[in-house]
C-alpha cells in the first residue's frame, strides 16, 4: 500500500499543507495523520507564517477519509474509542494553529476529509465538489461527540442529518448556500483565488486574529458531553466488522443490527 505523504511547502509567509496520495483520492494512512500532526506543530512554531492552506494533491479530491483497510485490525469497541481519541489529536493540532487556515476542496471531502475541512477557518471549493460522511451506508461506525458537534456547528442540524442519517453527499452549491463554503471557484482560477484570500488574511492584526480564533474554539468546545459509550456500541458491533470487510471487498453490506 502506498502510505502517501503530507507535505509542508512554504511560500513567503504562506504555509501550504499538501495531502499527497492522489491514486487513493488522498485517503489518509496512519503515517499521513502523524505527518499532519507534525506539520501543524511546525506551523505553530514559525512566527513568520501568517496563513496556512490545506489542499489535496491531484485536483480530484481534498481527502477521501481514512484508508478503510486500516480498520481490518479492529476487534472491539475499545479499538474504536482509541481511534476516535487519536483522530482528535490530529484535528486538535489543526485547530491549535493560531493563524487563519484555509481548506481548498477540489473534488471529494469525505469522512476524515470533511472533518479536516471543518476545523479549518475557511473553505473554498470547485463546482462539482462533494462533502459527506456516508458511514451509515458504508462502514456502520460513528463519530466522536466532538466531531458531531463540529459538523452540526459548521453545516447546521439539517445538513448534518442528511449527511449522517441518509448518508447523502452535499454538493458544493449546497455547501455554499449553507455557509460552509465561502466561495465556489473554477479550477482554472483556484490558485489566483487562494492567493487573494491569503493576501487579505495576512494583512490583518495577528494578535486580534489569534485571540479571536481561540475564543471561538473555546465556545465551540464548551460543555461537550462524553460519548465513548456511543463509539463503543458502533465499533464493537458485528455490523461494523462486516461493513469494513464489505467495503474492502467492494460489495454491498447486509446490516443485521448486531
């Protein structure tokens, strides 16, 4: 399996984080998640960086979630809890970046990819891009309570329920109308638009930006209940193990509710 890479490219005061596994639609491996965490730490430590841009390589996908084959080793609900807690460390690493962050979505932002886009401050997308968490149709697992809160806060309850209960994909146009995406940009214009947004953000007062980001983060995370019992119920189910195997084997799952 190609483990892929998460690369950090510096262009003046702009940091560009590239998810580089285009043959697998940039699906994230453990190696890539660890690289992402390390890259976020590098950005936090460099006071000269004013904006961070997150983007998938290849122009076909932002991030198509976590590589599902890695779930084949899961045997209990505790594995799911460990995974969701681990995921939180990666997403919190992005949230901890004190400068503005921009997700550039070209194609699919699914599962973990949607979560990564959700923790960025701004999102732009190309027409035809899709957003979703189709786990009710594909794997039979669930999200952490914090990730549910992020999706509801970013998309609103109606879109969140469509994504999570109906396993619908939200179009770029719907994401724009709901405020999740700030603008739709044709592929030929995407680099110019990214440069415009970065230039504008880099000129704002850095302390005001840092303090405001942290204030919003604290508001969004205030008083969240524990959800480990819910995570254990999904990841410990026969349906989850069956769903992962069916996904890897490229066949439809037959849910049993066990």
